[in-house]
């Protein structure tokens, strides 16, 4: 099995599925898409038996294919501990999003096209997390825009075209700064070693001045701060989420946002350690302010989808804050929160979509007391809400708890600021649960409600069950990337000492 091309197979299966859909009946489209996405998920599960957890700091399942030898451009694919976690999340959420779409009222036309775009999104996302060549990473990073542009623009709600264009323009324009940074690094490598290279491990050998590192850090940060997003670069997100179909919102929140935070950790911190340490106080404070401001924005929303969208910004503030603490607890909290938020945000958007299919409204006041007439759905939502809040046993608990521990290693004041952010993030979840469960509504108007079942229930469970694994068995989850964290901290320390 060592020679099995696991990564490229995971990328090609959804691509093959999209071509098969071209020659498939409209009525079969959802089953074909579900089959190919399920195959990727099964491969991801099988890969757990092959992944060497003790060597998670090394690239595994490695594949290298030359593309442009003159420029040193290669399709260098593989997974280390960090990218492997994102791969597992991509396979899980993509399957859940496709299964949810099979009974979504919004997906009632041009179904073949819809499922083609979802499968292409899965291919590109696996490519993003598997690429160790920065130029190839950039290509996949940009390609994810295309299917989501059409998913929002065709199957979205009332303001779908405006939101699709805004989403595309924000990400595309900010990514041009990333392209400039990648080319600058390759040219620097050419001047230092006499040949071009876009390979991540080759670029680690470059010896930059602090000023150049800061300049490169800022170029990369512009792209990734918009994608993550961090306040005030977040304004595209509520519009995109608010108008996207449920599966589109799930993919956006659970995976596409993680492209930004993943890249911050992989490239900003990995390639520019001195600049990262120099800018550490700014980034930590920026993350905390993002948590607080996004929490205020969240609780002021009347639209439940925009409510969940702003809550995603708040969670990503925790990811950025913990990431730039530069200790083992902080980095562990950052990666854990990335995965945990992928689960909780997906489930919350499914909640919003499910209620919309019953009430045909996203208005918070229209939702008052609605959920208590659907007991199974109510239980799943309250588990998701408390998990998102950071209640012990929930998937987000360890992200928030370890962020506080990592901040306390510096000062009590910094830990207190993180606790304040956690308090505000808990407020909006309580407000949501209070609206859904405790507010009153005439029961006679809700007797036609049908509890969650079938593919909707399966999709929701695919998000809820892993929350318990992360919450109650964190040591199993940490083993995926702890060697990567230790190796990263050691490399950062060595490189800073050498310079």
C-alpha cells in the first residue's frame, strides 16, 4: 500500500464523478455525486490505518510529478499532521454537504450542474491542503472560487448575484498579493541558489532579512486575512453565507475559511518566523478584537444565517489568537479549533437551512419557539450549540481552554482578555438557543412540522458524532498533529537562533 497514490486518487475521484455526471440523467445526479464523495470519505477513513502518527511532522503519502522543470515547478502532494487533519475534515464535510443537498428544497433545478460544482470543489480543496509547491497551492486556492461563485450565484437566495460577485472579487483581488509574494520568494531563491523553486521545503532554506520577511508576511497576510476572515476583512462573508444554499454555506464555513487559517500557520509562520515573532503582539491582539467585535455583530443579527456567519468570524478570531501565541498549547488549540469549528458551523448552517425549509424564513423572530416541536432535531441543535460555546465535552472546549492556557504562559492579563472573548462568544449561542427553545409561539401553527430524518439526519449526525470524539477523546485527536507542532516549534527556535 506504500505505493498507492492515495492523495491523487482522493483528488481524481470527485473529478471523475463530475465527468460522469455530464452523461447521467438529472434524476440520478445526487446519487452519483453521493457515491463518488462517499468513496473519497472511505479512502480518508482507510488512510487512518496507514498514517504514521509518530512521524506526523513528515510528509506522508508523498507524490511528486514534474510540471515545468525550467522553473522548478512540481506537483508535490502529500500530508503531514497539519494538512492531514484538514484532509479528513474536507472528506467528511464534503460528503455531508452533498447528502444534505439530496433533499434540499433550494436545489430544485439544474441539479447536474450543482453536483458537478460540489465535486469540483472537493477536488480543489484536497489539492489546496495536499500541495507543498506554493504555485500549485495558489492555483488550487484560486480554483475553489469558481465552483462556489456558481453555487452561490445560481442556487442562492434573493441577493445571490450580488453576494457571488462580492465573494469572488474580495478573494480574487486579495489573492493577487499572495501571487506577488510567491513570485518574490521564487526570485529570491534564484538569486541565492541559481535556480527557481516554488517548493515549500526549498524556500525554507532562504535567508531573508527581517525587513524583507515583514514585507512578505504582510503580502501573504492580506490574502489570508480576507479568506480566514479577520475583522475588518470579513465583510464579504455574511453576504456570501446569507445568500448561499445550505450546502454552499457548509463548505464555505467548514473548509474554505480554513484555507486561510491553514495557510497562515503553514506559510506565514513557517516561512517567516522572525517576522511572525516580531508581529506576534499585533496578531494576538487582532485575534482577540476579532472575537469581541464579531460576537457583538453576531448577537445584533435578525437573520439566522448571517447570525451563524458572524459567529464563524468570532471562532476564527480564536484560531488566529492561539496560533500566534507560539507555544505548544496555543498551536494545539488553533488546529483543534479549526477542526471543531468545521463541525459546529456546518451543523449550525444545516439547522438554519432545515428551519427555512419549514418556515421559509431566516428571521430570528419568526423562529421563536419553533424547534421544540421537533425533538430529535432539537437535541442535535442543542448539542451543537453547547459544543460551539465551548462547554466541556464539546469539540470547541479544548480550543478555548488551551488558548487560555497558552495565553497564561505569558501574562494573566492576556489570559483574561481571551476569557472575555470566550464570554462574548458564549452570549450569542445562549441567545440563539433561548430564541429557538424558550420563546413562545402558537403551537397550532407548527403542527405540520416534520422532525429531521433520512439524509438530513445522516448529514447532521456526520457533524455531531465527531464532536464527541474531539470533546471526550482529545488525546486521540491530538496525536494526529502533536509531532508536527513540536517539530514546528523546534524549527522556529533553531532558525531564529541561527539568524
